[in-house]
C-alpha cells in the first residue's frame, strides 16, 4: 500500500523530503548500503519497470558490467516520474530534494525506495520489522533562494555532523555532482538541477564551504536547546540528553532490532561509482 502524504504534492513543484531510522539507529553501515540506496533512487525514479529491482540486479548484463554502466542504456527510452535535484544519505537518515512529474509520484517513489531498502537490509542483517520512523516528512520549496540554501544545508550535513571535514569527502551526497556536473559521465549522474538552479561551480563551492563554521556552531546551539527541552519535559532534576548531530550517536551499542550505532564515513564505492 502506497503511503500517501496528508496533503497532496503538486507536479512540477520542488519538495524537501526526508526521513530517518527508528530510534536514530544506523541503517547505512557499509559502502554497499549507501550504494544500494542510490541504485534504488535511480531505478524507481522511472516508470514501468519490466523487472523487480532484485531481479534486475540478476540480469547477466548487469552482473557482467555493473549497474551504473548499463542502467542509463536500459532506461534511455523510459520516462521519469521524479526529478532528483539533490540528495544526501547519512548513517541514520536521508535527505532528498525532489520534483514530481505527477501528483502521486513522490508517494509512490518513497514507498518503493524505503520498502525495497528495508527488505534488503533485513535480509542482509537477518532481522525483521520496520526500519523507518513513521511517515516521511516534506517541505514545499517555493523560492529559488530557498532551494539554493537548502542544497547547501544538505551538502553540509556530513560536515556539520563531523563525519568529514570537507563536503567533497562524503561520497553519499550530490555535492560533487554540483561541482563537476560538466565532466560527470551520464551513467554516474543522478541529479538534474540545471533547469531549476544556475550553478557556477567555483561560486557554489565558496557559497557552501564558507558556511561550514557557522553551520557547525548553529548545530551546537540546537543540540543544547534540544537537550534542555528534553530535560524539562522529563521533570525533576535536569537530565541532559545524549548529544545528537543529525541523528548520529557514538559508541558501538546494538539494539534489540539488530541495528548498529557507530560513527563512520563511507569510502570510495564499488564499480567506480562517483556518488
């Protein structure tokens, strides 16, 4: 059953769509996990699939040459139902900026990628049950300036969480696509943003990276405010909540759901993918 948003999302508009794991647990634990989600994002943005995703991966051509080498060729004549403007995958959550081509496109797309990833993750980790925290959330992006600043926020997420020191060091975001979109092969490109944003790479790089310190400081303030509010809600003496930077939690504890929590950064991904 497709999870429908409470309010209809309009075709041709831009939306920030985000969701996180249950209890803030780490659901992207290895390079292969990040790669799987990005493959799902690419696969399900198209209409009319002749194969289930798992069956598509079993095709001889995909097995021989790799997903990212043959995917663009296989789907060259297919229509997209979703335009991916920007993305960032974090250990415990994901951010997407999407423009749907039909009113129900985002609901179907999110249903497909989240359910498919849940089946994959549960199979790999020998577990059962949900991965994602209730309904995904969205914000309607109505202004060009808002959209531009939102892409910066997404691309700085890993730096703000102190997973890396530079946004270009995090391969599970669209930042490098924004900087090098002129030179990225079509089989490696995920995003389409030229029709909604005028990006001059060097200026955009300065626009993003000059904000690193300010966004980190803002994250500290938000953590303190969150901890104080949480402590007051509990009543009695003040209790400080465990610090959370974009859902990251330290240590190596494992929950009863089989989800691990650990600080990490995805490295270079298989098949030469430039995610």
